[in-house]
C-alpha cells in the first residue's frame, strides 16, 4: 500500500513537472511566430494557439490533482472497501446472494460516482475553454443526449462482459486464457459493428458529395489499389470545429470518413495528401500492429488479474475483507494505470515512428508541399501550439511536433524524385 501511495505521488509530481515545463515553454514562445512558420502563420493565430494550449494545460493540472485524490480515496483510502461492505451488508443481503448480481450492483454504484466526479472537467472544458476559443458547437441538449447514449451503450456492452468475467472467475479453474479469448473476440466484434451501429448513434454520415475533391480522392485510392466500401462525410461540426479524417471497418467493408470541418478548409489536393498519409498507415500495417500490441497487453493484463485475484495480501492492503471477483476487477483497473504510465514514452515513440513512415509515403503518393499546407491549416484551425516543450512532446506526443514534422516533409520535397 505504501508502495502504491508513493507511486501515485511520484506519477502525479512527474505529470505536474512535465505540464509546468510545457507551460513555461509555450509562454516564453508566445510573442513571436517561430521562424520556420513565419510565412505561413499569422501572429494572431499563433497567439490564439499559445493561449488555448495554456488554458488547457492549466485546467488539466487542476483536475489532475482532483483525479489523484479520488484515486487515493478509492484505493488506499478504503473507499472501494466501504462501498463493497455497504452493498454487501445493506443492499445486497436482503435481495440475494448471487455474486454476479452483487458485482453488477458494485460496478454500477462505482461507475455512477466516477461519472459524477468526471463531469465537472468535461463541462468546464466543453462550455468554458472550447467555447472561449470558438471551437465549441455542442449545445447543452447534445451534451446531455451524448452522455445518456454513452451510459446506455456502456451498460449494454459492459455489463454482460463484466458478468461473464465474474462467472468465469468463479466457475472456471484456469480461467484467464478463456476470459482473454472471449474479451478479444468481443473487442473485434465491436470494431466490426462500430461504423454500422455505434457511430451513427452520435453522428450523421452522408455519402461524400460529387466534385473535384471526390474525384481526386477516388483517383488516389485507385492508384494505390485501396479497397473501400464508401466515402462518407461526418457532421463533426455539430460538436466542434476541430477537423480530422479516418477509416473504419475491415477490408472491403472499409469506410473512409472525412469530418465536414476538414473538407471545408482544405483544397482537393490537400485532402488527397492527408488521405495518402492515412492510406500509408494501412499499407504499412500500422493499424494491425497497434491492434496486436493491444491484444498482447490485454493478455498480460488478464494473466496479472488472474495472479492477483487469489492473492489475499492484495485485498487486505486496500482494506477489502471479502475477496470477490467484482472487487478485484475494479481495484485492478485502478491500480494498473500508474504502473503502466511510465511506458507512455515508449508507445509515443512507436507512434511517432509510424507517423514519419506515413508522411514519407504521402510525400511520394501525393505531394509533400500539399501535406505541409494541409498540416499548417490544421494546426491553425485546431490552435495547436507550434512550440511544445521537447521533453513533454517526447513523453506524450503521438505525432512529431509541428516543427519536426514540417522540417521532415520539407527535406522530402526538396529531394529530387528521380
Ligand atoms: Zn498518422
């Protein structure tokens, strides 16, 4: 327990230190547009990007402190033990003694409290920061209906899985490989139905309108023999003005989705450059590799849960008196993240490596100069800072920094192709 408490404090202090470093760096680079962007970025846009980054960092620091306190309360503070005991003695004893039902009660109460505790940050970010910088288009009505849908979806998907896991832990002697296999199959199933059943609950998808952009996109796709089922536009502008493009689905049922916000600001050749970058992620199997990494991690996680679930000292160190599958699953899900936190830079580095590969491909399949101008527009429209702290970026950034990325693309475009 002291080990976990010290770890929590170390992780918190480390995050705080990185965040302060970044704040410092963004602040001291606020006055002038960095030289490499001087011709492409207006001073006003630069100031907005810096201020937006600073506002986000400041609020994240505040809520991060709160989050750490909540985690301490649930774990070392005995909060989960208290909830567990209360449900067991009051609510549960009078109704039934089924462990699966007990688990569902516990998980529902636990998630309800966490949901309420997370709400202030979401409300503040959406309706204060995003609004102040002109990004937010979410109405209170959309906000509430999004959350209701999220809760229902979470229950429909989460509760059966959770019940299954409890059942397996109680009845199957060597349960972890079975539980892992079932969860993985279910995860793949979710990925398959996501574009057809889940995404449409939150957004409208319409076929991409005919025009020069669609023609250019189709040409790129056929040049690269890229199978897809359709080109769609998503009404991202309902919620915010941030832009993006992505793929969903597998193989021939794959859909290519553009945010309407992206199509509004990019020229056809810029859209092609962005799409070429995304195609590269498929061509080089980055998506598949990431999926494999996540499957391997979940196998490791399941094995660890199996080890921990029969370890009495684990329960005792968090004040739990009755050993049960439900309580160990919840505890485990809170204990693991502070341990894996220090792997973040490894995953970030891997992701950045893939981004460079994708950019290199885009520079040949499309034009580097188009990708540069598309990126500059996206940095500007999303008010991303051009000058993050190098250590902060090294730790968290899944993409190379604006400076590194543009320099890399420029080195490709100045190189003769033949
Ligand atoms: Zn990418």
